[in-house]
């Protein structure tokens, strides 16, 4: 699902920011 991918990307971005 696209929604799950977006959630994964959001989590990845948060990890990258940290």
C-alpha cells in the first residue's frame, strides 16, 4: 500500500534528522 510506504518514509526522515 502507498500509505504504508509514506509512513516508512516519514520514519526514515525522522531517523535521518536525528
